[in-house]
């Protein structure tokens, strides 16, 4: 295979490789956060520090990489960046964190897997995704999404011979479910907005940097009301600091850039359907590093997640076959595409 063919393969496979990498990063962050938040760390303060690190990391990266291709910055783009920060950073992170005061992490994980379903409905409503239920590829995309979500719920609620639904509810669970659902809906709207924003300002690194700059300001204002005790702002020079840096640089910085870029080149549903992989990778990491046991439900759910994802990607590849020129238009600042 010559170098030109290799670069074409790289163009075509880059979104898939990027999304798998993003889910591994998210799973690693989830495992670290589980340990950190068990120590009583203030989630709002933690998010402020994480967003600050993401801003400091992404801003120079965006400046140097996109300095020749970045369009002029306008007030309209700043407003879009502020809105994206409000939806995809501030509201999602804080609503999701607040829900843990009312429901367990198990129940929260279940709601997180509504992300593909919400994104599918919003993508169809905004005409970024065509249902095409009269064609095999349309049925395949819908079926793959449903199967992956079903696999995620199976992993969460099936532990051996019983369904662990009762253990998923604690406290005033209705408030917790509303908060978590609103957080996921906010994230889905954020993802669907990536395509119109990218048309106006095709510089994903710069948008990500601006988003976390505004997200830091927004969350700092919130933290000023809910975390008034100075001791809550004190950083511990241990795993907490490691997770802030890891979350800011990789999970919030690189991970969100990947989401933004893949939503532009493949559509928001392509990004959302990978979400159940985070649960799968988290279960594997917890089994390896924290000694958690893989249950029958975990194994069955894993198979459903992989099978549903494969079905969706097969249907997506059939759609891409109708537009073979698309693969040659994919570019990324993190992948040199000149043979």
C-alpha cells in the first residue's frame, strides 16, 4: 500500500480512533473522580479548577495551531462561545454533580446513557440526521443506538441474578432524576449546536478554549454562592491535583475538542452513540485497578454495547459510501494529512 492510500485510510479512520480515545480518557477520569469525590471534595470548586486548567492548556494550543486559519473573532462568535460554555460546561457539569445529592452514581450513570437518545431526536429535529427508516442504513443507525443504550442499562442494573434498581434510588430521587436529565439534555443541545457554530467559525480549538474561559467565569460565579468556606478552595497536593490536571488537559481540553471536531465531520449522533463505551471502559478499569468484579450483567451489557455500536457504524459506513468524496475533506490539527 503506497503512502497516498495510507493517508486516505488515516483520514477515514481518524474520527473512529479519536472517539475511542475520548471514551478511554473519560473512563479514566471517571475512575479517578470516584476516588476523589469520596474524600468530600467540593464538586463546584473542583470544576472551577478543572475549567481553569482546560483554558490555560487550550488557549496557547489554539493560538499557535490555528493562527493562520482562524477567522476574525466577532461579537456574535463570542456570544456563541458563551452559550456553548453555558450548555456544555457549566449547566451539564454542575447539574450532573448536584444530582448526586439525591440519587446514587448508579442511577446517574443510567441517565447519562440517555445521551444518544436525546441527541438522535434533536439531530432529526434539526435535520442534521435523516431518519431514513425506509432504508436499511436508517434502521441500522436507530437500532444500533437503541441496542447500545440497552446494553448500558443492562450493565448498570443487572448484577448477577437480580436487577439492582432498588439500590439506584436514595433520598428525594425525583429531584435527582430531574437535575441529571436536564444536564444530559443540556449536553445534547450543546452537541447539536456544534455544526452551525462550526460553519460560522471553523476553528474547533479556539472555540473550545473560549468555551472553557467562559465556563470558568460562569462556574466561579456559582461557586461564590455555594462554596463560601475558604477551606473548600484549598488544593490538596495529592490525587486531587492529579485529577484536576488530567481532567482539565485531557478530559475537558482534548476530549471536548474531539467531540466538537467529530460532531462537525460526522454529525452529533456519531459522537453520542459512543457514550456507552465510557461505561464499558470504566467497568474494565475498575475491575483492573479497584478490584471490582465483572458480573453477568456487565458481560452481557458489554456485548450489547459493542454489538449496537458495530451495527450503528456499519449503517454509518453505508451512508458514507454514498458520499465517497467526504473522506477526502476530513482535516484535523492533530493529524497531519499531507502524504
